[in-house]
C-alpha cells in the first residue's frame, strides 16, 4: 500500500521557546478577490523539533504529519539556512 504525498512548507522560525517544538511562519501571496492586488498572508505552524537545534530566524522545511498534540501537526525535515 502506498502512502499519500505529504504537504511540505518552507518558512522562518519565529519561536523556539517550547521544548521540542518550534513555531514556523509561512508567507504566501494571495490575490485579493475584488481588487486584484496581491496581499501578503502569513500562517503559523507548530512543528516537532526533536533535537531542539533550531534558532529564531532559521529558514526551515517542515512536513505534514499525524497530530502530535492539540496544535502540532508538522515536523522538521531540514534546516535550509541558519540565522546570521
């Protein structure tokens, strides 16, 4: 049996204060339905970070997973770029 493809998102870590959890802000541009202007939208995702190795400002890739807690349904795949 084959597993379905899971969503992957790239975003920036905005919080790492929780144990083994990071908050990732994912930015996207969406066209306004009436005015047609592109508007910046942000989603905050809670992701599992088992090794606690992410810092604020890191660019990371996260992948959808089964629910790990009430709000957490993503896990860290890789750190793309470290914060300066």
